[in-house]
């Protein structure tokens, strides 16, 4: 196993699709990356998910990895970026949940339970979503409804992650432009997190 002693040898073999070299890199970096990510996320399951994502990216981009560059810097940068992305997503979700709680508390405290208004808001949201292109609707529901990542959606639909991102950006921009009222937007997010 002398050929696996240095990173440059491992990277050269990884470039050729050597699964044993990949396993050796995994064994060498897995625990260090896990500790690094866990310091930020404070959640073992989230950290494990990030590690899976990092090594998937390593394998998918194996032909682009330069054996003469710092692999440590490369792999930890991927882990850091994935961690920051997840943290941002959690912060956004938490902000919406807090707003929804405030709306719900306000309605509960004043005894407002207007089912007709709720139904009308849901109808309005559905009408706007139905005006998206079929592909945008599909991607939007997979993202907001099923909670799939851009990569998971890309794999499911056999398209690139860039295409997924572009469709979501366009869909969200359209929805924001159509749903001006804050209460409608709150119902909109509640609807998708709760029912899809």
C-alpha cells in the first residue's frame, strides 16, 4: 500500500477513478472534517449530512482535482461552504417560523379564526403557483414541498443543479412580485411547509 502514502499519489489515482484511493481519502479526512463541521452546526446529523455531501462532490469532481495543489485547503473549503449554506438555510427557516408563531399568537389572542379568509388566501397562492411554467412548478414543489436540495432535484429530474437554481430563482421572484401582502406570504410559507 505504499502508493497510498502521499496525497499526491492518492489524488492521481482518484483522478483515474480509483475507488480504493477514494476510500483512503475518506478514511484520512472523515473524522477531521466531521469535527470541523460539528463546531459550526452543533448537530451530529447535520454534520454527517455535510460530510456525505463533501465526499460526493470530491468523487463527482475527481477529474478536476489538481494533485499539485493543497488538497487540505480544497476539501475544507468545500466543507466550510456547504456548512455556511446550511446555516443560512436554517436561519431563514427559523425567521419564517418565528413570524408564523407571531401571526398565529396574534390571531389566537384576538379570537380570529376566519376560515373563509384562510381558504381565499390558499386559493390565491395556488392560483399564482399555477401560473408558473410546468417545470418551475415541479421544481418549486420538490424544493419547498419535499425539502429536496438542488442536487437531489437535479438527479431526480436529470438536469443540472444550475438549471434547478435558475428555475427556483425565477419562480420565487415571480411569487414575490405577485404576493405583496405580508399575511399572504406567511400563509404561503405555512402552506408549503405543512402540506407538501
